[in-house]
C-alpha cells in the first residue's frame, strides 16, 4: 500500500462522486420544498420510502403503494438516504411534528 498523491485522491473523489450520482439517479433534491428530496417527477418524498423500508416493506410493497415507482427508483431513494441520512432524518422529524397541522 503506497501513499496516495493529490492527483490520485482527486481521481478517487471523482470516482466516488460518479458512483453517488449513478446510485441516486432520478432523485430530485428540493431543499426549499417541505417534502424534501423526491423520487423523480413522482412527487413521492424519499423520507416516505425510508419509513416504509424501516417498517419492513420491500420494494414490491413500495411499488404496490406507489405504482409509478420502478425498483430502480426505490433503490435510488434508499441509496440517497444512506448518503444523506441527517437530511432525511430532519425531513422525517419535521413531517412527524407537523402532521397534526395538516389535519386541522
């Protein structure tokens, strides 16, 4: 194992960024929207897919609820959440604390 040069580190960072883009393709980051990041044009927030997954739902069950999503869409949402967990947790917290306001 050798020392990583600045040029090598730059290439590695570029490769990582490329993999991140590919694994989250189709996710629209909407920081000003209270729904947070969404899966493509479906309007389904990433945090909803995360909560479904945490409750034990598989991709097939996610697609049963949101038939407009592909398996790749669901995987991209979960990958996005893995890379931006703090952001998704904040979206979940905000929605849980404001859910009652939608029902008034």
